[in-house]
């Protein structure tokens, strides 16, 4: 039996009729850009988070970049980011002309160490971008307190945590803005690129709606020098189908994570992720273990027909693209250590329990050798 790291085959089989109907309706309507399906998705996605406004965009990177631009962030500004995250988080900051200022993460849930934020902030710090990584929510109550004291904005990167919550409040609903991606592998994924921005601020929402569409909300009238970053009707229709299933899919991910953690407890040198508690509810976009034998374990599992992945093998501060920041090896030791030890196991919601048990048995076999 082969177990892929990720697959949408079973998920799409479950909703094939709804997807076919969505495709057919788009073709029949003949409307493809910023029409009824986009408007419906934006309303439903905002409602899901108990937020006033949602503006969909072309992808997750644009969601972050446009959020930063909406706050007027640019050259000479600084934005606090976690040391261990997707490359896009830092890149969106630098694309505005601002400087990403990294803060180390908590190695148990992989999110930004809130206690370390104040020490890196200066008079040029304009925002904090907490990343709800691998489906784990950041410590948002404490982070919002820190942001208020520092008088800086908060833009959540919620691309990997659709439906996660802390104290009953969903990620993506804490900051002035939140940005997300609907890349196909996400908990809520389209069949291509897509993204969105949530906010309760009417002025920010109006600016974003114009900026994403060449700076225009009325045809041929442009109040801004904007960009072309729009979610198309087809992707919105797909997301409308999938959003109704998100809670169930997230619950399946949580059950899969609990099973992994039960079986793998005490195996080898494994460090397992937190499964949350009554106040913290992760959604396990990824199930990420840590081991000093990561590369050998990955090779072993591949030979046994089990797919895994590494998120992320090269720390961002050591990437050539960010050598201008002057960060050397050893300057962010937690991020560097995680890049050497993390391994993501299959966690997609349609995985059967016997498949997870098989993955765990192979891991036990590796450590018994």
C-alpha cells in the first residue's frame, strides 16, 4: 500500500456532483470576473469568521502584500515576522520596500514567540505579522496586547489555519487585517491560486477593493494606481462548495492528529506537535514531527511507499534572496534547528485510520533498526 503525502482524489470524489454543477453554472452564466460567485464567497467567508468584510484576491502572497500596502507600509518601515514560516511572508514585506524583522518561534507549536516581540521593535516598526503555522494558532490575546502597547498594526497570515481558534475566536479575526491563501493544498483550497483579506475596517476594505482591481470600483474610473489581483468566478464557485465542508474536514484532521500522537508517543527521539486543548484548537494543515534523524527517516518512509515533506529545509534568513539583511548562520538558532529536524507526515482528512497506523508502524520500525 502506498500512502501519498497529500491527495485530493478522495475529497473530490465526495463532492464531484457539486463541483460539476458549479463548473456548469459558470459556463452557462458566462460571467468570469468579480460576479455573483465571488460576491457570495466573500460574504460567506466573512460570515464564517464573524467579520464584516472580505475582499478576495488572486493568491495568498497578494493578500499579504495588499494588506501591508493598505496600511501604508513601505520604504524605511519595519515589520515583525516569525523566523520560521513560508518564504512568502517575508517576501510580501520586502516587496513593499519595508524590512522584515524576524522573531524566533516557539518550537512546540511553531508560532511566533510573543514574549520576544517588544525587544526587536523600534520607532520604525509599523506592524506584526503573526503566522498561524501548520494549523496552530498564535497566542493572539497576548500578541494583541503587545501590539496595542507598541501602537502597531497586526496582519494575520492565516493561510495554514482555516478554522483554527483560540478562546473560541477564529484565527483570521483578531488583527486589523488578515490574509489567507486558497492554494489547493490548504485546508480550504481552490483548484488553482486564490486568496482573500478579512477586515472589520470599512476604510481599509474600500481601499483594498479598489487596489485589487487597477485602483477602480467604477469602470474606467481609477482613484488609485492599483494592481490586477482578482479571484475568478470559477475558483470562487469551487470555494463555495468546499466551505460548507471545512468544519468536518478540520475535525477529521484533528482526529488523525490525535491518533498519530497516541501511537507515536515515546517513539525514538520524536518531538510531537501539540494537539491543543479546550482553549486552543489547531486544525493540522500539517502534522509536523521533529527528529534528529529526519533525512534518514524521510528516505526510509519513501522506500516503504509513504510520502512526507519538509517545511522548510532552508531558513529564510539564509536564503540568497535575503542576504541583504545580514543574518548569518547561527543568528536564528531555533529556525535553523527546525529546518534540520522537522518532517511533515500525511494528514489529509480522507486518510483512513489503518493508513495512519501503517505510517506509525513504519516509523516504529525505523527507530527499532
